């Protein structure tokens, strides 16, 4: 245990010298936000999305704004661009002073539309989260970047085309000429995001606002995009306002970090300061509740272990805090190597509960004249593995690797092309519809998106009682209602919630309702398909803890599907890494992470933003070297 | 009060008034001075506030006001009931097949090979026997015919078993959605107006028949709309979650899909009622709609074709028709806004 303490705090010793180095970079401010408040008017009340915030961004600096959904980080970005939809939105107060190279110091709030258009895309540009919908599908990528150039600069089309190709080269797109002529749907998500960056950089802006630019991307792609952005920033001396919910990403790119909570800035400081010595309980909670790669925890600390919110919505530090600091929260929950080893040995000695043999699921992509398929998309290709009772099998891979298809095929929500699935010694592939329905009682699924997996027209009680009614588990409605209340209590919801509708609940609460619905059938086997991916980190920690507690109580077996290696590392007893429909590697988490056998696994692990102090120190050093290099 | 609220409330009040008028039409028309009876001494009387006929009379000497009152019932009846039939067919045919899709209903190839036999059997027992045998009830239930049926079924079973054993065991999908879609396309490529004229000339267009015919012939568009809605809903995860907890297709349809498509259906229904009221008026005006003995706004207007001087026959039913349309559209717009 001492080693972990050392690992966590060793770098603090070098902190003082490092701080001095980073401090030197600070130049004149580019953007000064002072007392900004943005309000949204709803039917009943005024929502203060951003409430009296002030901060500065200096030239050539990356400022990371971190917060969970609803913290007002995106609204801040839109306010700077003056893109708040009016009505219902309104910048109620405050000033946004932008130090424009051409116009001098101007207040963006007071600018006219014409002046704003000159600024937008030219001096301040923006990259959005969803790469697939941020480019217009009817124009080629080249056309769209050219358009962005032609709007702001009076140059000929041929000149603009040359510039575009040069930009594509700069953002490291393979074969710029081909991409120039390609339509957005013909290139991958990572490439689209590169085109977006090229477009944003086309007029050499002095401020780039990136609103969750890598959230929708795979980890390996994310790593390359982050690297690119950093490089461009250093080359062009562009300031970046980097908005994200992911602390790991912030640690990778930012010089300074601003933590937002419910429209307010709760803490700000250099990235080193925030990560090594967080002051505000919320920041501490956020840092502690991220699943970690270096150690295995019994139980994830949650934000509510650090702070509480009183009835007026004000943050209060809890009097009897469970943990005082991030380090303490982690240390108290560490699982020792012996415990992990013992559990692993116990699990694989049992006969497997589920065997998957040579499972294939192919989709025809092209058919010949007679309707006979000649080409296939191999979503799942010849996959075999066992699952042992009481274990959590982590299934990890990037988007399109077939992990979700595999999960659905096991449930027989999709029909496999060939292969066999044996559940408790019986092949489930030959099951008739009626047998299938009773199988559904044994194997359950928890979906990714808590917003669309609940029928919006039914009450929570109805939703939880429906599975019991289908399988006639209890005799009458009254008994079922009692059971539903019991289940709600189990997933930490209240009995008054029974008659409410899904839209009245937050994402985390909805996911708990989904879990309660699953529990209603008392299944043996649960497939969690990206069940926590749509949730905020703090909520994610709660749901993961709940899933683990329920597993202990009911002795469930999970297949936990996720793209997030750190989540998988926390929950899984064994891990399967998938790529392009095939299994790349299988192993126990500790072995797999310390010593990956396959190059792909290694690449995947390396690409995760770690967010630990060692990495941050390296980054800061690298950055200060890059910056001082050209001047000397 | 803003103008949008004024128009909304007045629409609601007007439609409510029409509805009550429709229900109580017979009573109102039976009051003194109100009569839809012909009076051949008083043809084309001009509107006059002092006379018995406030809004004048038509070509048969019937009171225009009374006809408009009774015609309200006709219009509402035709509009609401035929739209109801059309929506119901749309939900059952378009909605269900769209929801289930092409890759669910599986049938052994044997049954498809034998389907002509099934059809013959159905025709014989379901149509030929009941129609052509006198006192068929006795025959139908008598044992020789039933025995024949049992034997035929046994032979068929044997045949199925043999074919499965010897020729093919293949199971094929029946592309329900595809078949329905093509059927609707063929169906709606025939001009509805002409079809209606043809059908009405064959069947006596009483109010009930007419309503039924319009309902049956306008199901195509409602089926397509509801299908589109279902295909959207089908992709939501709560539908998949329904299958995962063990719901069957029909149950999932009723439990998940139907309540969620209801808003769209209500909007479609509201506008549809307006359209059908207009269609009925048009057809009746042209003289190919309701039977002559039925009373309706369109029929009333048709009287003006005989006497172009009789402006009141166009003006009063015309006003009520337009106001009804406007009110219905206002309600539809409100429903749309509410749902958004």
C-alpha cells in the first residue's frame, strides 16, 4: 500500500520547480469573461444555466472547462460565440472582452450581428461534439472548408482550394485530394473531426472553442486528435477553450482547468494544482470517482462521499466526510492482489454457465441478381468463450468491433448466422418462441441509453410490473406492486416515484429504473450493454457500485460491454478484447493491463487518457519545451 | 386575450355546439317551424326573418335551417366514423405490419406450396356452402360434411408431412411490410374519386354504407402514415427492452408502440375528419354522394344548381362548412403544438 501512496504523492516534491516553469508562459489575456450570466426562460421559471462566472484565457493557452451535464459548460462556449438561441436564452449580465487582433478590445456581448459574423469562424472558431452531424451531407468535405475560407477572405476559388489541401495536409488527413472530393459519409468519424479542425483552423483563429471534440470518438482516434490539436496550438499560437466532461482528457491537453458545477465555477487553477491538490469537495469527488487503471477498488468513491447539497441547492461540505482527500478515498478501497487472485481461481474452477462456440453473425452487404448475398459484413466472426457463474466478464473494444451485436445475439434479440450458444448446458439456438420467452426470464439486458429504453407513456410502476405480468411471477396486481416498491428501494429510489413518468427522472435514476425492471425477473445472467456510458462520471460511479452490490447480493453473472477500459478494469473479473468481430485477447485484468500480449491491446491501453500525475508532469514538461523551442 | 387564444376557444365552442346539434338534430328539427318535410307550394322561398323559413327553402320546399341542423349530424357522422374506420384499418394493417417488419413472420415453404388448396377449402366451406345450400345451417352442422372436413384436414396433414420429409423443409420469411406497402401503392394508384363513383353506383349509398365505403377506401394514407411512425418507434430501445423482458410482438405493439404513436394519430385523425366532411360535401354537391333522401350540407348546396338565383342555398351551408373546416384546422394546429 505504501507504494501506491508513493506513486500518488511522489511528484508533489517536484511540483514547486515545475510550477515556476509553467508560470512563465503567461502572456496577455485574449479573452476576459467577467460576471457572465446566461439565463433560459422556461414556461414556469428562469433557468440560470450560467451564473455569474469570470475567467480569463491567455494567448496560446489551453483552458479546460470540466463539468458534468447541466453544469453550463457548453452554454459558456455558446455565449462566447453569441450563439445562444434567443428566445428562450439570454445573456443576462456580464461582459466578454475579446482582444481581437484586428478590432482591438471588444465586448462580444454588445457587438452587432454583422461584426459578430466577422469574428465567428474567423477569429474565434468552434468544433462541435458530434462529427457525423456537424458537416453538411450534400457537399463534399473540400467544398465546405473552402466555403469557410471564402466567407472571410477575398481570394479566388483556386487559391482557396490550394489552401484547403494544405490544411488537410496539416491536420494529417491521409490522401488530402481524395478527402477533398469525398462526402462526409464516405469518411470515418475521426477523419470528419479532422476536417472540422481544418475548417476551424482555416482562418487562423486566435481562439478555438472545442466543445467535447473527442467524446464521440474511439480512444485511439481521440488520442491522435488530441495530439493534433496540441500541435496546431503550438504552431499557430492559438488559444483553446477545451470543454469536456472527461478529467482524463483535460489532464492531457490543458494548461489550466476550470471546474464547473450547476452554472458556477467551483474551482480553477493550473492542471497540476487541480489534480495534485484539489480544494473544493466537488473536484475531489470528481477526481476520486473516476475508475482507475492502476489499482483495483472494491467500491468507487462517489461525489456524495465528499459533499452534500442542501435544500437551497447550495454545496455544503459534509460534516462527517467519509474521506478527507482523494488519496484517502482510494486507499481505503483498494483490493489486494491476494484477494483478486483467490477470486479468479475460484471462478474458473466452476462449470461455465454460458458457452459460446464459434458464433458468427454476418450481415449481407451486397446481393447478386437473384438476391443471393455475395458479400458480408462480419459483425461477429467465429467467437468462442465461456462465462463462469458469479463472474463479470468485461467485453471491450472500439465502436464497430461487434461487441453489442455479440451481446444481442446471446440474448437472441438477433439471430446468429452460425455457431452455438449453450446456457446452463442447453443450446438455446433451437428454442421456439415460447421457450425463448421463458429464457428471457433468465438472461436479461440493461441498455446503454437510459433515455430511450423506458417507454415515456408508462409510469415507473407499470414499467417495473410489466415483466412480472408477462411471466406471471406474482398472483395479483397488489403483490406485484409490493414487489415493485421493494425493488425501487433496492435501487435507491423512493416509493413515491412509483406513479411518476420517466421524463421526471435524471439519467442515473432512469438507469436505476432499468435495473429495477431487470431485477423484477430475478435473472441469473445480465448483459450490461454500455450501461454506464451515457452517464456522468459521478453518476456512473454510483451505478457501478449498485451493480456490484446487487451482484454480491443475488450472485448474478454479468457480461459487461463497454468501450471504456477503465470502467471495464473496475468491474471485470476477466476481460475479452474484441476487434473487427474477432476476439483479440482474453485475460485477467491485472495481467492484461500490465502485460498485454497483442499489439492492439497495448495500443488501446496506451491511448486512454490516464489523468495521473506522472502523465501530467510529462505533458507539462513537453509543452514548455515545445513553447520555448521556437523562441530560442 | 391574444388572438390565438380567441380563435382556439371559439373553435372549441363552435365544434362543441356542432356536436350537440348533431346529437340533438332530430329533436331540434321536430320543433315547431322546423321541418325537413317537402312542401311543394313553397319552392325556393327567399330568406326572410319574419316568415317561417328564416333561411329560405330549397328546391323541394324544405326549410334550409332545418336541413342544416340535420345535415350537421350527417357531416359529423360521416367525418368521424369513416375516419375512425380508416384509422383503425391503418393501425391494424399499416401499423402492425410496419412494426413487425419483413423478417419476423416465418412460414414453412410447404404451406406456401399448399396455399391454393387452403384457399379452395376456405372458399368451399366459408362461401360456397353457406350461400348455395338451402337450410345450410342444418347441413353445415350435420356429421357427413364435418367428417369430410376432418378427412380433408388429415390428408393435408399427411401431405405436409410427406413434403417436409421428401421435398423441402425450408422456412421462408413472409415480408409482411413489403407486401402491405406494395398493396397500398397499387390501391392508392387508382384515383379514389373514380373508385368512389363506381362503388357508389353499385351500392345504395345510404348514410351507413357511404360512411363505411369512404372509411374503407381512405385507409391507405392512414396506413402509410402510421407505418412511418411505427418504423420510427421500432428503433427506440424501449421496444427492444420489451422483447428482452419477454413481450411478444403483438403485446409489445399494444404496450409500447401504440401509446407512443397516439399523438401523431390524433393529429392525423383531426385533419382527416375535416377532409372527409369536405369530401362528402363535394360528392353530394356533384350528386354522386349520399342517396337523395339523405339530408346533408352538400345536398343542400346542390339545389343551387337547379336555380342559380337561389344564393342562400350556397351561402348558408357554405359558411357553416368553412367555419367547421377552420375550427378543425385550428384544433389540429393546437394538438400539434401541444405535442411538440
